[in-house]
C-alpha cells in the first residue's frame, strides 16, 4: 500500500498565478498589434501581425510546456544544467530583467500610440 501522494496547489492559488501569468504575457502589449509595427510593415501588415501573434502566443506556450514537461521550475532547470549557484543567479536576473526590459516598454509603447499620440501628436518617444 505504497500510495504516491501528489501535492497540488489549492484552486485559489492556481487562479491567482494563472491570472498573473495571463496578464504578464497577454496584456495590452500583446493583444493589440502596435500601429507603428503595422505602419512599418506596409502592405504586408497582416503577415507581420500574424508573426507577432504567433511568437507572442506560441513561443510563450512552448516555453511553459517545456517547463511543465520537466516538472521543474526555472530554477530547477537552470540549476540542473549549470549548477545550483548559477541557477540562483540566472533565475534572479531573469526575473529582474524581464519586466523593465521587455514587458514595460511594450505596454507603454502600445499605450502611447493608442492614447497619448492621438491627442498630442508632437510628443514623440523618449
């Protein structure tokens, strides 16, 4: 009678984590194809929007799938490859860099193009 006990998170915790992941990856910077990219793509805007959507959705899905198949966290994957100390450093730096470098500029550019630039056309990107 050796039963393998599987620890599952409570549904409330799963909901909060899911909402945070959803908002981080599929927020305004991902759902709205930035007009400046469409303008730069010209007549091929649909192909550019399709590529943008595939990379933002499918790429993130594949990354989460890879982590879930290994049944590890980001720390678990990195420490397994290059050691525990590198895992700690890499995981910490990744979390500190992703928000300010990737997520915030994307969200702020979409906000600027959709709201600020419409009313203040002389205000350009800083």
